């Protein structure tokens, strides 16, 4: 519609063209020319009550797994992973041992039962890599937890972090879902908690992905080009790799 108006405007007198340009700046006309078609997304309840797992793969997994795969070479030596060894098992070929940390003592896989936000609850200088996906969101103090993880790394070790940004509150742990971090927020946590660390912080997502993720659509319902497009102001996941200086 907007293109049609512009074609017609070229044949109008200059005064009429100027009036049309002024009219284009009006909010009602902008809403008419750039009409949004809500379709099935104009709803007060999400499509999925959780993350879309009953429809397929949750969308945030795409970015988390791509980040972990890109850092497979950092998963070496003695590894610490949160809750279970899924990323070590999937991507590491160079680890010599692994510890699993969890605050829940009922986790049979946990070799370390600890609150990450409690300073010194992890052994100092012990790990060559710490894999911490979507965990800082639940801790009581992300600065203390990150500092604790940092002191647990050996020289040359790598901390692999992922955090939610644009995301729904976890319906299973609503009272513990505390921190959704922007890229600047995660960078601030790292700067204040990882002294001397070299970090790379990245945002992943775009408006289409953010809307789909909030509604609980599945990864399989998006096109590849939609997943791979990136808009720095619409991340659903923020990742960081922080390397400790070797001696």
C-alpha cells in the first residue's frame, strides 16, 4: 500500500506531494501503512505452558548448543559442569575427569553438593573448564557465584557461561528465577567477579526469535535464516567465554 501511494504521488502537483509527505508522518497513517497482522499470536496465554518442549526443541537450546560446540576445544582436563555432564559428554574429547555440582543433594550425579553463591564452596584452582549453562538466573547472588566459579579455575582455565535475556519466568521455579541479564549486565558481572579474565560476551536472537520463544514455539517451527539472524537489542540468550591467565 505504501509503495502504491508513492507511485501515485509522483504524478501529483508539488503542493499535494508535500501534503502527502506530512500526512505520512501521522501516527494513524503509519499504523495503516505498516499494519501488523497478529494472527495466532494475539493471545493472552502462551502457545506452550513451558518452553515448547512438547512441540519440539526449545528455541534457546539452539544458541546454547552452538556456543558449547564452538568451545569444545576448551572442554579439556578436569571439568566442572552444573547438574549433569550433558555438554562434556556431547562435545569434549579431551577431558580427563569431571565433577558435577548441584545445590540439590538428591541429584545422584552430583559429586559436589554446593551453593555456587557461597564463597569457597568450590575447591580453589582445581578445574580447567567450568560449564555453567542457564544457572546464574537461579542463584541468590550472581556476582558471588561467578567469583566462586572463577576462583575454582586453574591457571589457563575457561569459564563457559550462558544466561537468559528475553525469556519467560521459569514456571517450575518461579520463586528462584531471579536474574535475566543483558549483554552489558553479564559483562558487568564478569568484570567485577573475574579479575584479570579475558572475556568474549555475545548476544543471540532477534525480534522473531524473541516473540516465538516467549510464546513457547519450538525450534523446528522457525526457518534457519530466522534463527541465524542477529539483532543486538533482542537477545534471548547471552553467552560468555572467560579465560584465566596462565602462569
